[in-house]
């Protein structure tokens, strides 16, 4: 017998079995919204440029001008934040004549490398941006006129085009970080054609350019992730630019091999370089290790050493900066990701601590125990370093021994440890990789929450909260949503947040999307649904699930419980609506005896446990459906491989989440008994050629159709029509099967249900507090 849809369906059913513990737990996204879902709810909008792909390499969110600037392949774009994206500005910026040919001649890939990939977009002044591109392996910079606030113009200043060496990498994709401070561009990059010489550069101001001392191996194969100016205190003289990166260094205990470690490094903004061999070389560079690890049994730790992305959470007044960092493992054994949070105070403390010292390449590292010269290496020249008769007003006046010491001891001995000594979030066995992180600190009714947005390599964004446990240091993570921002799987490479606009700007090579941080209506129209969502942005206002704003006058009516998501407490007295309408009305569906049938139940939340109950005609109270070989519970519903007339009854699909039970669907299953059908239909003459899913393979005559309508009753005419279509038009069903591949069986199953549930729309449901 040819493998029928029935068999495929049952194999699938086997694969999708939920097993003993039907609740997938909070690390599975509670809600998954597809690309279409997001567009149709107007939650997202996408810009892919006039050619369908930007080949995006840089993004600059300019909240002062309300603009989003994008650097792509041979082009720069400007979008207005306050409007739909139908009116972009474009500047074409291909490589200079001859550069492309030269790039190809040097053996570079004409398509992937020999174009001008714009990698730097930084604010130059109130009317201009600094843009730099790879220029087909000849880095080039130019000023871009963007106009004053309110204007929407974009022009390249032809007279400003100049070499971008040291300001932009040659390669389109090599790791790179830059920041613009006081008219100068700070970059961390490999600055040579072969991509070997890694440097930290400062260029562009009236001062001579400054660079790392390449003789001294201060950086080992760095992968720069981010750069930012951070004021260490109120003294501007003390401002530093911090770099976050990973390095591959010789094994720290003198052993063979190399290991990857993550770093925070810094230089003083007022560094002017040293004397003699150190002219125009950094004299204040220091670095420290960032540790992100999970303590295991027996002191063994699992380290997440590869830095993927960093987000700086700027504090409200009076608090210090927090550094959110996303790490991955470099282990060949398993792939994991972790988010660690560092207090800036702790980073400063490590830079104030001992320097790391090694007596020789084969020796262990230890804290430097000798006398540290004055001014302390790495300290910026300021009032603090000035001494009577020795002003040390510039690093150029620093004594030789200070500069030599800094050169020989760029690494601090103590690593920086995260808050609580462990990650706030650990993700292993993920289907996707995590690439980008953005954090929003949100005030909710029961406290302040950091909502973490993680950009994946498959074009989606995960929205997560990490709850710090009361007494224990363990934190609980709740994945609120997975949002498929791009239609096709593509790694997220950029992510910026506008708290003012409550919007996330998400970039991939393809283009850029804007995504609302929240869309409370999505969670449903009942208090319990809103509460179970545990979204700090959303609360029940007495009538619907809406954006929670602290301190509004209606506060008293707000219902929200992020920590426990307990609707029994929060929604007491809020369920009258449901009681009034009574239990969800049952929809009738038909199955034929000895054939397979599928009852669909698709709860909104994937974190809910699903239970099926059966009320037999004339039987006692509903019993939980017993699943076995014949009756399977799948993620999409209940599958009967072979229906028995004893299966007839009212099936209720209920979800249980945080002790809260809801009815999703009620289906009255009627079984058409084999003897009735046998009486109506003659034996099928050629069963092999038409292996219909429903088993009723032959094309029916009009007479049989009438008979079966009589059998079922005319009252259900529309549904019966659909039913018959399914049973009697197997070829159409098979077409679907071929398209849906492995989902074929369920596609069919769904058809049964969507019929049964056309009027299922998510109106008030039975709500029971337990
Ligand atoms: C969609 O969202 C954008 C941005 O929030 C808004 O400007 C626009 O009016 C919305 N459109 C509709 C149809 O709601
Ligand atoms: C910004 O810089 C450009 C180039 O140096 C200059 O022409 C322009 O006048 C400056 N704009 C402002 C507002 O200072
Ligand atoms: C696969 C299967 O069991 N098909 C059955 C469907 O119902 C008809 C009518 O009772 C049977 O003849 C088929 O064998």
C-alpha cells in the first residue's frame, strides 16, 4: 500500500509527541510572531533600499535630528524616524575611478570585497556626518551634509574626500569599532591591507594622529566589538575612551596553545603620546579581562570567553553606568551564550588595582609587587597628577620610566567580575546564535526590570527578562517574545534602541527594520492573558491590555505581575465577562470510524501546558483524555490514528500556565460509524490509485452525497460541505501535502479544525482560578 497521508500524519504525530512533561518552560519564547504577524499588526516596518538589499555595514541612530543613517554598499541612506519610510534620501558613493580594478588586480573578490562598503557613520558637527568606507580596499572618508534639524537633505561634499587609512578597515566584514569624540575619530581595527596589524587609532583633529605601539604586541588578534567615551568622574581631563574586544592570547599559565579572552581596554582622551620611540604612540593604554562564567560543581567553571556585543545602560542621575555584555563559548563541545552585567565601578576598581606581571614567557602571571612609578601608568594628566614643580600637564612630560612601565604592563592583574558573580542569562542548546544585545530599563508596577533584546543569526529578536531570585543568586529568565523581523533568516548585525520612540532599530545585511518594543494588544483581550504575559511594558487597565505608565492617575486599576505572572491574584473579580458568556461553545467536527482525525488546539502561549478533557455523551464529568498508541497529543492538537465510535464526545483543550487554567477550544466530535458508511458506499474499486486521506477514496455520486447529508443532518450544511470536500477531494489535499512537506499531515489536520473553528475567534474564554 502506498504511504497514505494517514501514515505520514501518524509518523508526524509520533515526532511531535509532547512526552511526560507537557510544559516547555519559560526559556521557550512564550509568543512567537512571524514576519507577517509583525507587519500586519503594524508592529514593524522594513527598509531594504531601492535594489532590494542594502548590504548594510553601518547604522547611526540620530535622535537629535530624528533620522536614521545607513551605510551600505556604495551608498548612504537617510530615513526620517517620525515618518513612514517611503521617503528615503540616498547618496551613491562608489569607489573612485580605477580603485575597483586595482582591487581586483590585487586578487580580491570583485563582488564581495571590491566595492565601497560604508563602515563609519559618526556625527561630525551639527550639519555634517563623517562617513568612511572600505573604498575597494582603499579606505576613504568624506563629510556628508545632512542639514539642520528638521531638514531632510543628504549630500556628499566632494572636496572633503580623503584617505581613510586608520579610520576604516580595508575589509567589508572584519571586526571594527569606532567612536567620535571632540572632533576626533577613535577606531579599533586592523589597519593594513593584509589585515594583520591590529591597532587603536585616533585621527582627524588638529593633534597628530595617535596609534598603538605595534612593536610591543599590546593587542593579540583583537576582535573589536565597541568603543565609547566614558567619563570616569566630573573632571573632564580624566575622560577616557573604552574599547571592548576579544583577544587570542598565549595560554596564560605558560602552557602551549592559545586561548580566547575578552577585554575592556582604555586610553585617555587627552593622551598626547610620549617621547622618542613613543612619539605619536598611546602612553595611557591599559586593559583588563572581562570574566563571564558559571560556577559548576567542584569549582569547575564554564567560561563564556568570546565577546559578541556590548550595550551601555546609561543610568538615571546618581547611579553608575552598567555594561551589558553578550558572550559566546569558544568550546568545540557545546555552543552557549551568556549575558553578564558589569558595574562601571568594578571596572574602575580593577584599573586601580595591581598590574599583571610575568617574569618571562614561560612563567605564571602574578600581581606586580615592585614600586609603581608616578604618575601611575594609565592615569590621565590632570590636576591630580600635578606636583609642585612637576606639572605633568601632558603625557609628553611623563618620565620615561612611567611610559616604559605602561608599555611593559598593559594588562591589569585582576579580572572584572560580573554583578552577582555570574551571568544574568545563559542560553545553551539554542537553535540560533545570538549576535546583538540592547537593554531597556522599564518601570513596572512591582519594580524595575531590564528588558533584554537579543538579535539572532536567523533574523529574529528575542525579548527576555531576567528575574533576580529573592534569596538565591539564581536568576529566572522569561522569554516573552520571539519576533521574526526579517522575512528570510539573516544574522542581525546592528541594533539600536530609541527609548523616546519606544522603538528598536534592527539591521542585517539585507536592510533595516523598526520594531515597536511592545504591542500589548497581542497578548489577548482578558486580564488573565495580559497578566500571564509578564511583560513589564504592559498591564491590564480594567478593560484591555495596554502600555503601563508608572504614576498615571488610573494606577489603582492597573493589574500587572511580572515576578510571578499570577492572574489568580491580579485578576480577581476581572473575569465576570467570562462567567457571563459561560463556557466556550463547542464546535461540531466529524470523523469516520476506523479513520484518522485531528482536533486542533493552538494556545497563544508556548509556555503553557496543554491538557485535553473528554465529556462522553451521558457519561460523568469530563475525564482527562488518555493518550496511547492510538491517540496522540501533539503540539498542534489531538491526533486519533484510528477513530472508534467510543471516541465521540465533547473535547476540551485547556492550558495551564502559572497555575492558571484557560479553555482554548471545545470540539464536539461526532463519529460516523463504519456500518452506516458501508451501507451507503459500495466497495472502492481501485483503492491503490486513489489513497485518499479520509479513506473514502472514490469520487462520490450525487446520490451518495445526498445520503450522507441526510445522515448528518442539514443543520450543519456549510461544515458538512467542507467535510465532504476533504473526504472526497483527496487529490486537492495531496497537493497541499506535497507543498507542506513534513507538515503535510498536520496541514490536513488543520483543515479539519479550521473548519470546526471558523468561529473560534479568541473571544472570552472560560477562566478558572485555581
Ligand atoms: C504604523 O506605525 C507607524 C509608526 O508607529 C505610524 O506612524 C503609522 O501611523 C501606523 N499605521 C497604522 C495604519 O496604524
Ligand atoms: C561642520 O563642518 C563642516 C566642515 O568642516 C563646515 O563646513 C560646517 O560649516 C560645519 N557646520 C557647523 C554648523 O559648524
Ligand atoms: C485508513 C482507514 O482506516 N480507512 C478507513 C476509512 O473508513 C472507510 C469506511 O469505513 C474504511 O473502508 C477505510 O478502511
